[in-house]
């Protein structure tokens, strides 16, 4: 009975951690959109004030530079959260932990 309770507790903790990771990603995404919209609006208005046409102001590299570079970080965050790349994912972590636990167990058995 106690084993089942520990198993359920572990599942609950993993689920809570997963929800926190998703929440963190969605917060990051929301801030990304809000901040970059604000920065782009200011950049476009500043370029128009300096005499550029609206079309030139929109397609200026400076308008999209922050979107692009921050987007790389956001993309990486999303890949990690959604486990899109198998390297260093949850299964990889579990396998590595199990590998080292088995190694330690074998080492301990040698010295008995």
C-alpha cells in the first residue's frame, strides 16, 4: 500500500513540475509578444518621425531584430518544455539516473 502511495506521490510531483514548466513557457511567450509589439511600435514610429516611409519603417531590420533573436531563445524554451528533441529529455534523465544507480549498486556488491 505504501509503495502505491509513494508512486502516486511521485506522479503528482512530476505532473506539478510539468505544469510549472508549461506555465513558465506561456508566461515567456506572453511577455515576448507584449514587449516585442511595444518595441516594434516605438521603432516604427521613430523611423517614420525620422522621415522614412511607413513601408520602409516596417521592413527595417531593427524593427524585427529583437523578435528574431529573442525568438531563438523562445524556440529553445519551447523545444525543452515540449520535449521535441530527445537529447536531455525526461527519458534521458531517467535512464542516466538508473545507469548511475545500477553502477553504484554493482560497486557496493563488489565490496561485500
